[in-house]
């Protein structure tokens, strides 16, 4: 069950890297070439962590870790989107 905390941390890290990757790619054309190896490394990190849990801890720990990763990667963007919508409804958002 403790592995869910590692999964949540890994999922939050993946979201953070994704945001940085998006800002890097939209800033200019120079970042697009580095994006592919970073995306591959992100996916490899998840697979390696899950494999390590399955190989050295247990399959149930791997499932809990995967559930934490999924919860973080789904929950964090949903929560941030809800906060952004509420901000725009209050009139605090930047409108162009």
C-alpha cells in the first residue's frame, strides 16, 4: 500500500515534466528536437519503476504504484482545470 505514495509522486513528477516540455516546445522550434528523447525517457521511467516493483517487491505493490501514477496523472490536471475555470468565472483570468 505504501507504493501508492511512490506512484503519486512519480505521477506528479510526470505532470511537471510534461508542463515543462510543453512550454519548451511552444517557446520555439529549437525545443522540438529534444522533446522526443524526453518523452521516451518519461515513458521508460514509468515502465522501469513498475518493473522494479513487480520484480523485487510484489505484483500487488506494482498495481498500487500504477494506481497512484494513474490517479496523479488524471487527478492533477482535473484539479488544476477546475481551479482555472473557477478563476475565470470570478473574473480573475486573463482574457485576450
